[in-house]
């Protein structure tokens, strides 16, 4: 076989990783539907938005792997319309998902703040929180999409298997508009994650009272924190790496006419994958599995699965979905449960009991190590449905993920393409 024959076979056959990515992405789509339905029913805007982003990302991954499963350029779909939409979603996700993780970690940090214990948030407080979450989850991504148009050097690029990829101009403006914001948000996530860890250590003796004051539980709190911490530890190094890789080596001066010259802008670059998938596609798949592990196997999810089975007349199947287990079953199931070990490490120093009564006595005091005079306030409050906080934590569960954006540089030079 000649080298040309080998190249022809190499580029026209379906790549194995295209099949793997398509299958895993399709599985993630199915697994993320139940958590999305559950959070939507409980009007959890941020979690519903985030899970929907993961679902949509993996729908794109599934379709892209099916369309561009090899490197045979002359048979490729040009991606007009489809890639125009997908590239904007990729750009939006670069800031939407880390911003949402920041919202969750900030909420957890507020729960552990002994200076702001609030049993029944006022309408004004709930409105401010909704505005903050809406601005973080919706406003920042929308702004990012608009700023990308300013530095969008070509229409888009298409990479084998991975599919549509946004392009940016090689200028310093691109650094401030597109490259830096995700890394900055990731850094703020680390700050809040460390803050929560410190407060867990300082206020471990009052852990239960703090959680009860915010109408949450140990299991709920730890699921949120462990999921967010997992994303922070996994994604932050990737964001720093991409910041280094995407940092312009020899940036050009910003020139609006050159960047937005239609004859050059409409250029579409076709880039062979050589059987390799972009890292951010695997990150999106992994985020979907993590969301299902943390929120698709809990008591609330099992209750929903059982109701579906009963509605479909599958009474026998519903018997295998117990609903009487405690809310901490996710962390304690199995002798060698990873989540059980993580939960044990976090709670090893907490000598407290779960609060299950509707009447609770709360005691708050300033730390004796500070030079502030100790003040103790003890009062009894009957917790009713009127005191239910409809925040992320109080709606049973939360989740968040972080996406990594892969952008291709100005591909006018040195890359083959067609209009």
C-alpha cells in the first residue's frame, strides 16, 4: 500500500474516538434529563440552566461526532447555521458555567457565615439573590457572546470529530474579552472553595445549627460542596493551561476593518483531527456524568424514577427503587464508596447530631479566640412552610459545572479552507 493509499484510508474511515464520543455524549444526554426535570419542577433556575447547558453541549457533541467522523474534507458539511449557533454557545459556556459554580460556592460560604444567619430571607433578599444569579448565569455569557463578535476573525473552524470551533483574532483585545474572563472566574471559585474549607474547620462545632438556620442538611450541603470542589480542582488547572496556550505570542494591532472584512471573515477553516478529540469535549462529557452521580442517584431522584415507573404501569420495576433510605444514602452506599469516604473525612471532626424536629434552638456566639466580647443569643423558632427558603440550597440540591472553551486562532494563514 502506497503512502497516498494509506492516507486515503486513514482520513475516510470512521475514527474510533468519534464512536466513543458519540456514544458517551448520547448517554450523558439521557442521564441529565431526570435531574433537569427535577430542578425545573422545583424552580431552581441556576441548576436547571446549568444542566440544560450540559445537555445541549452533549447534543452538539453527539451530532458533530456523527457528521465529521473522519478527515475527508471534500465530503464534509459546511456547518452553515449549525456551527454559527454552536460556536456562540461554546463562547457563552466559557463564562456561564464557572460563573454558576461561583454562585453555588458563594451560597455555601454564606451558609457558613455566622454573622449572617437568616432563617427566613425577606422578599428583597430573595430578589437580590435572583438578580445576582441571573446576571452571573445570563448576563455575563450574553456579554461574552457580544464581545466575541468584536474579535471574531473568521466565521468559524471545523475540526474533525470535535466539530465546530470558534475563532478569535490574534490581538490583545482578544485576551481581555475572551481568554482572561474564564480564568478569572475560575480563580474566584478557588477563593470561595478555600473560604468554605476554612469555615468548616472554624465552625465545625456549630455546623448543624448553621445548616438548620438555612434550612439545609449535611448531605445536601456536602453534595453541593464536593461537586463544586471537584470541578474547581479539575477545571482550574485546565483553565490555566488554556490561558497559557491561547495567550497570543505575537499579537497584531486591533484593526476593525481587517477583522470584519467580509471576504476574509466568511472563510471557514477545515482542520484534520488525526483521530484526536479536543479536551473540552471530554470535559463536557465528564461534567454530565458527575451531575448524574451527585444528583441522579439521590433519594429525590429515586422517588421521581419510582413515580415514573408507576405511571408507566411498571410496578415490578418500582420495587427496585427504594425511597425510605436516608438523604445521605448517596454518601454511605457501598463498603468502598468514594463519596462515603469523602463525607467521612469532612465530618470526622463534627460531633453533632442531625436535627429532625420542627422546633429548633439555635445558639450563635462569637469566636473566643477573637478579642470581641462573647455574645450568645438563644431563641426557639417553630419552622413551618412559611420559613422555607427557596434558594438553591433549600430546593434540595444544586449542581454546577465548568466548561472549557477551545478557540482556534486566526486561521487565514497556514490552514486550508474553503468559502
